[in-house]
């Protein structure tokens, strides 16, 4: 943080009276370990830091990314060169009619410094729990830092330690069970139980596939499967811009024409999450209730939507998508899932989701990895890959029977450019009727 503060102080002295700036900071110090056949195949560390400089002058603005070297003099030189480059660029640009700056000198600081597990302990736990099975996966851990400062005196700092072990267990026939274990604190017993559950499911993949014709079936969606549905809903579903322009998949929910089950309450829960409590646009972020007992509530508003539609910005990202989404838990105990399901589908994962009818919030996608046919509360056999086509207003509305009392924290496994801080805390969902089309 001190290095970032020093660059901010230099920049404040370097800009002219007519210039304003936003300076964003992103850094990580990560350990990565790749596994194959339950053995370490590759291990390494990544340490990186970068700035995003926005220069504003008379309604014109431009951005530039700068990679930091970790050497104060060299980093100041790169920042100075970036500042000059943006000064030369601004006169070539037109004024932005939707530029809405936050001139408040807000302050925010959050450091989640809970100690990360020792890598030796992690490797020992994985080795013991995965003995005798073909485990493939990637373990990533380390502190992630985010910062923001403006010429108006705003300053934000966020640092959080986290780990994410994304793995699959493969059967000799090529089928697999996918799972993950993520969070702030590594619990050996909790991890072992998570992997043991995957091992138990792996045994069923040895059985012949259960033929299943298209139709309507009771189904249980594990948290990872529900995350795929939630993930596509967040593509504009809660966006103020999409709602205002009638392009949201939840348009009818926000118009009061449709509703979800009273069991469904969804929040953007920034507090306590891995996501920073400020946006790259310079607005503080706070918790937002998006769906309250099945009815639309808040929406995510960035500064451009606020300017265009006369709304109040609440620190949403440029795409106005959640980054710390939580769904309220239900009352279905983990131990009772199969019993309550009775006869139907146990769906561990979904993929290739897309909208088949966006205004109706109708989704289509494929089952993936361990999906099982259950009879009388017992897993009988795996099923082949199937396609579903159903509405959110059915799956999370009229046909939602129960949500689990236990929720799973699912961190983004994306490392494109840098580790991602997005997360979802989700229960599993018992559905009375899910439509399989082929």
C-alpha cells in the first residue's frame, strides 16, 4: 500500500489545475500448483502489479494500463510517461456526455489477513485424500490487492488472502466428477470430506448409463450447477442499463409481471467478500439486495447508467454484474437431499448455457460431469449428457421446492491476466420439474 500511496502523491503534484485523475491498482502474489494423477506436475509463483491511469480534462478522458516493476524510481518514470501519453491523446477525443465523476473524498480500507495454509500441509492433505484416484486440478493461493485514488482525495485499499483448489476425479472410462474447495481458511477435515464425496460419486460412474428419454423430471441442482444458471442471469439481469433499455433477462421480474419463489433472496454482498468496497470509477460499493423473497429489489448502477438515466450510482462495475453474489440458504439438510429428491436427477454440473428466449428468461444448456439417476433416494446410475430448456421463473419460481441449509463458496477459477476476485455463495436447489429436451 505504501508504494501505491507514494505514486498517488507524486501524481497529485504532477497534474495541472485543469486535470483530474483516477488511479487504479491491482496486484497479486500467487502460488500455483498443477496436479495430474494426484501428483504435482508443475509448481510456480506469480508476483505482479499494475496501474490503470485515467486522465480527465474538460469532459474528455482516456485510460492507460501500466505494468509496475516494483522499483520506485522506475515505476514513477513509467507513470510520468503514461501521463504524458494521455495528455497527448485527450485533445483528439470528444467530450463524454455520460462522464459522471464522484468528487467526494471518501476513504476505504479493508485487509483480510487471515493466514493462508502452508503449502506443505495442502499437498499432504491432497496426497492422502486422493490416494489411488486420478485427480487433475489446479491449486491457487495468495494475497490479492486492489487500490483506488483520485485527484479529489478519494482513497481505497483492499487486500484479501484466499485459496482455490479446482479439481476433477477421472474414471478409467473417461468420465469425471468435478469439484472445488475454496475460501480463506483451509480446513483439512472439510477438504477431506469434500474430496470423499467426489470419490463416492466416482464409483457410480462405473455403472452402465441409465437411458433417459426427453421429458420433465424432479431434479436436484448442486451449488456448482446452480452457479451456471445464476451466472448467465447476471449477464445483464441486474444491470440498470439493461433494465432501462428493456434488454434484461429479468425485465418482467423488475416490471412486477413475474416473480420467483419466496425462498429466493439474492444479495450483492460486498462486505466480508473478496471484492473491494469501491469501483474502478471511484464510487464506494455497499451491499445491495437484488431479489427479496422472490421479488425484484435493487439493481446495479455504474456512473454511466446514473448519468444517462438519472439514477444514483452504487459502485457497480462497467458491465453492472455482481462480483460477490449470495443466495439465502433454505432448510433442506445436506444429508436429506437424496431422500427428498426421491426419484429423479442429481445434477452436479451444467455447462454451455445460453438463452433460448431472453425476454422470457428461458435457458438452455447441457448436463456435465457427474449427473445421476436416483430412485427411491438412492443413486442408481449415471446418465448420458442431456440438454435442458427451462425458464428461470420455473426453476427458481413455481417449481422450486427447497434450498439447502448448507451453502458452498464458489470462487472464480479464472486466471486470465490475473486471479479473479469474483465469488458466489450458493445453496443447492431441489426442483419439482426440470425439462429435458434431448
